[in-house]
C-alpha cells in the first residue's frame, strides 16, 4: 500500500498526517455496501430523505468551525474563508431538502397517439465522485446532496491532499441520521480508479479537475458505458465594456479573481477592458495587488508544487514578451506567491490559452465590443464569464455571443445552490447544482398507459 494521502501544511510544507491507501478488496466491500444501502434508501419516502438532508445542513452550521479547521490546514485557506465554505455547503443541503419535492416531481402528458404518459425521476444506484482539493467540502456537497435526495449512494475518491475533510463530512452525515454506506470515502491509488469506474455497481462518474485528467476519466467511463459529468478547468473572461466608476469595478474584478487565492475553476482569469477604461482599470488592479501582497494574512496556494507551477507560468509569459506590473515572487518556504498583474499578452503566448490556477490577473485591451467578445471566445475553455456595462441591451447581446456555460451581468461569478454550474468546450460537460444537477444521475423512467378500451 502507498500512503499517498498526506495532509501537508502549505504555509510551512510540513507533513502533518498521512493515510494508507485502500487495498482494492476493501474498496470493493465499500462499493458493495453502498449498493446495498441505496436499495433500502431509495424506497424511503422522498420527504424522509429530504428531512435527513435538512439535518445535515443544520449540523454543518453547528460544526462549521471544527470543519473549517480541517480545510484550512489541508489547503491553506484562512479560517474565515473555510467557515464561509461550510456555510455554502449547508445552503446546498438545505436547498435540496426544501426544494427536492418540486425538483423530482413526475411529468405527466398526453402522447400524440392518445392515452397518457408519465416520466418518473428515479435513482440509478452508486455514483463515484473523483474530487479536487480547492474546495474540499463544497465540491463534495455538490455531488452528495442532490444524489442522496434522489436516492442514489455516493462513494468518493478525495484529493490526496484532503483526506480529513472527506472523513469529516462523512461523520456529519452519519451523526445527522443519514444511514451508513450512503456516503463513503475511497482512499484509492490512481491505478485502482479504473477498477472503481468499471465496477458493475457503479452507475455514474463525476469528476472535477484538470482537462488532462478529465480526458482520461471520460475515456475510461466511456469504455465501461458509464455516464460521466466533467467539471474541468476554466479561463473565464471578465468583460468591462463601460463603467462609471473604474476603481470600484476593478476592485470587484480583483476580489473575484483572488477568491481562494485564484484557485477556483470559475475565477475571472482574464480581464478584458474597453480602451477608454483600460488605463484606470490596470492602475487600480496594480494597487490592489500591491496592497494584497503586503497583507500578513495573505493565503498561500494549496501546495509548493502549485506555487512553483504558477511562478513558472509568470516567468514564461514575461520571457515571451508580456509585461509584469507587480507580483509573481515565490516565497522561500511554503507555498506563497505574491499577487501578479500582467498585460501586453498576445494570443501566441502560452498564458493566453492555458489556465493559471493562482493569484494572477491577466488584462487585455479591446478597441471595440466585437474585439472584446472575440478575445473572450478565443480561449479553449468555456466555463463562465462576467459582463459589466450600464446598457442592458448591450449586456444581453454580449452574453448571447459568449461561448460559455454561465454568464453573470454586472456581478462577479458566484455559485448558488439553485443555479446550474458547468461549462462547454474544454471546461467539460454536464451540470451540477440546481434542477439540472439533480437530474444528471437520474433514470428518467417512462410509464406509458394505453387509452381505455
């Protein structure tokens, strides 16, 4: 067995705790128990399943500080940020508890040939989640809450950096009254992931992470005829077409970009500014980055390797001709990197098409709305986008032309329980959260009745 699951403090680089990987025979027992548990769980009235989710949400709030401590240690986020993440998780469980009956209501209609037809929304069985490290509770909740309400069971391979968080949320579920084995953690080695996907009891796969690994997961799931939801990378554009207050708009863009120290798939990684506001926006972004770098409470990245990767991306961009206005310094110890602002990026540079998963704001200048839209769409990713303008029709027209899964007008991108989350192109396919999220691993069962004789 390997002990690849290590809790490493990104502030110091010290390994705090390590866990042995599971033997495959043990993982098989976990999957079998999940399959058995879901067969009883799915027969319970929907109201009972919903009540259990409501209890989970309440208990998450009660234990928010203890839960936050795990996430803060595992990936370096400040305690108040981790507490906020737990609050969002509680919102997700409560949303599905309160809205579940409406989301899963059967659809009755009259076929063209007469009689009646009904589409029932039923569970499929065990769903495997392969999870990232950047939001160790939130990412799990997006999979667990809707699928438990639907009647599925969930088994999760957590990030090797976040075994404590995965175990902690399992304890909350059990203590809230969710029956055992409906959510389980699999500390699998990478070579055993394919075995889990291939297991006949696993009926669907959800993966959040890079497009490189997502392609492998998708290919493996396809070979075994398993439905897969892929939530992959992003290089979301933040289009500023006009603003009456450039400084305030720049601060909104900066705050959204630096959430979780830039380690978010839907972070606005490219700020595209019309020419008349470009200088003011860049100036304020630089000031914000300088102020942020001087903050002694500045968050590290999740690992030294992540910080070194972002540092290399910045150095490569500068070597290729981009202008670094401030930041980009790598700490001698830990995973700290100072927030950077980069301009003068051309489309032949690597940074124009790759995802930068860290505290880097890349700013582009556009001489027209058409150029701004073209710049936004040139990315191989298509997760989300933000559009800022005082002209509603201009905003609507721009949003319609953006090749993304989500557009936010005059507000920064965010995630809410009732809004579907997902993208197109290299950002993956499928949706999480909202009505669409609960229907991804759902059997839309048709029941057809003939007309009375």
